[in-house]
């Protein structure tokens, strides 16, 4: 598919060439090529089982392609992992795990700090900033199991923000959230700027929702392979959606 001049001028944070992703003998993503522009918001859309989460796992180095090549920030995914924050959709908080909100967010600093070093003032500033951005500073001393699902998800996003990263990956970040949490996290998705450095970060998120995908800068549509990629108005077309979603193409489910 032809790209816009804006995308041609934008370096790629992720470059996948003829990759095949599999779980054992099951092929989750057939031979596909795509890219993710740096400093932009990319939405990965498709039905359940289309390969979205598997693709995210490959970008973070958790799954190695069985074919093709995949580069993240110009490196092997496993080597780029410290520069990538990955926020999963659902993480349960065990009742007997005595972690506070602040302690959980502080764990985002370990990628650059190391597990056994003391927090520096810069670390504490990053933690405070993440708590404020996610509107959970008042919950800092609460335990995770005391929070609602939406609040807990904001904590996990804050943990990702606290990490020094170039790429922020969010797996269906708005699915099933309360209005306040959805509003806060949606603001993070579409604010790629780092207020401390002025740098632009790359945001990748998965979704089933056409309106969420339409608000992104770049879209990758999956249906067991990459069906189409590019600007939303070139990807979210009837023929592409029908190919990815089948007869439900014009009305994919919203989680």
C-alpha cells in the first residue's frame, strides 16, 4: 500500500519483514511485513485470534519469529527490551501480596536502575510524575487489592510511564474500564511527548474498536496476517475490514 510522504519521512521504531509467528505448530501470524513509525501512535486492530497480542509479544522479545526478520529500535527485540514498556490488559493482584501503589509504580524504574540499587532523586521524580499523570497520587499508599479494576490498570500504566522507555505498548488499554480511567488512559495514548525531555515516544496499542483505530496516526489491520497498514483512512476501508473480520467487518465487536 502506498505510504504518505509524512510516513516516508518518519523513521521506523519497528520493522517487520516477512515474519511468521507461531505457538508450537499453530501459526498465529502468517508471513507478513509491516512497520511502526517512531514518535507516533499506532493502533493494531483485528478480531480475537488475529495475531495482535502475539505480535506485541514478538516486539517485546517474548516470542521469536520462526521466519523473517524483526527489528525494534534498530536492534533485536530482546536487546531493545529495556527501552520498551509493555502494559498488559489484565493483571490480577494477589490479596496476600503487600504491594502499595507507589511500590508497584517504582518497579518501572528497575529496568534502568537494577533490582538492588536505591532509588535516586531522579527515580522518585519519575515515579511522582507518573502517579500525577494517571491521577492516582492520592492512592499511593493503598494496596493493589484494595483498588477497582480501572484504578489498578492506571497503576500498571503509571508503572510503564515511570520506566525510561522509547516505546510504550498497551494491550487493549480501554477495554472494560470506567469512564474516568478510560479518559485518563486515552489521554496517555494520544500524548506521545515526554514532558521532562521533550522527546516523542512511540505508542502501540491493540483494539477491537474502529473509532480508537481511526484516532491513531498509523494502523495495522490483522486477520491471521497483516491485511493492511498505513494511515487510518487508507486501512479502515470496507474491503479490508470484511477480509479481517469476515461478515462482521463493518461492525467489529467493541470490548
